[in-house]
C-alpha cells in the first residue's frame, strides 16, 4: 500500500468554502462505510480526547444523524447532519448544524453544506470534501474555533483505523 498519502486543506474566503482532500490506504467500500455507518463513525468522528456518540442515524436521503461530541469532562456539543443526496459508494451530501440535546438548531452557531466524493485508485481511496458556509463570518468563526486542527486530527484517526 502507498504510504505517502495526500492531505490538502484549503480555505477559499471569496466563496466561503473549505476544501479538504484526503487519501486513505484502503478500498472505497471500507472508506465509504467509515463515513456512513454509525458504529464506525463513532470510533473516529471527534478529535481526541473527545469522542463521538450518535444518538440515532438514518443514512438515507431525507434522513438524519443526531450526535454529540463528548468531552473528557462529560460536556456535550450536539449536532445534526441532514442527508440531502446519496449516490452509494461515490458521493453524499448533508446539511450540518449545531443543536441542543433536543435537536433544536442553535442560530448563534454557523451551519454548513457538505459534499463528500469518494474515488478509488489501485491502492487508495481519495475523499474530496467541500464545506460551504453561508457567510464569510460563519467560515471565519469555524476556522477560529479550531476546525482545521480538529478535522485534521479526526481524519488522521480514521487513517489509523483503516490501516488496522
């Protein structure tokens, strides 16, 4: 397997968009499952020492994942992912928003539109992630909250998980 894997994180402030391209040393089915199955997502979808805990997930168009990022002191930060389009094994899209524990969207926190594309080569799977924010202020808020560092860490955990 290839050991020098591509990772690129780019912010385009003129379009309020983050582009993340990450290559994984695993087949497309394994990478797809890691992003779309609750039991696998909860193993890596949080920067350590935080953990991800999904309350429920219905991975279908019109479905939702409702989950919390749980901190080392037990603090919870809830979010939803509303799935808007799914093309099995190659692409899915969702709307992301911060919520409270009762799924009420927090209007003070920025939401975003995610588009994830999966492409397999002989040795790896490339995931191209586009995250679109409504405003530059929303994008800058997320970046200032440490999104780049946290998401990089979570993708590194996924790479380690897939290598096992």
